[in-house]
C-alpha cells in the first residue's frame, strides 16, 4: 500500500494511527464513544468553572463597591455576600416596620 493512501482501521482499533505523507506526519485520531463522552464532560465542567469564576468576580467587585471587603478565597466572598444580603434584609425589614408605624400614627 502506498504511504500516501489512507489507511482504514479495523473497528477494534482505537489507538492513534500515523500516516506518513511526503509533507510530514499526519495523526489520525480514532476515538471511541467513551472518549468523546469524556471530552464533552470535561468541556462542560470547564464551562461551569469559568461561569462560576466570572460570577464570583462580579460578586466580589459588587461587594467592594458597596464598601464590603471581598478579598480572599471564593468561600470568603460567598460568606461575605450572604452576610451582606442578610444585613440588607434586616435593614429593609426595619424600614418597613418604621414605615408601618408612621402610617398607623394619627
């Protein structure tokens, strides 16, 4: 068989095949469905990590803009955000109580 002719692997062959051509070496990757599934899963996980990283950066920047120090680990950023949200909820509840007290007064 000439070196430039394509080689068809047997169905059981899942290894990388090398075809030698006049211009150099060309790798043919024959992947199994399991390899494809692993790659797709790894890509999905990377996408999720990237989204989480971007969201945490936005959260940290938002907290810093509000005067809440948000430097540190990701867990610390989330903990500070939770504390800040709870503080805002308490403040809102206090304002609602004060507003309802004013409306009840003559």
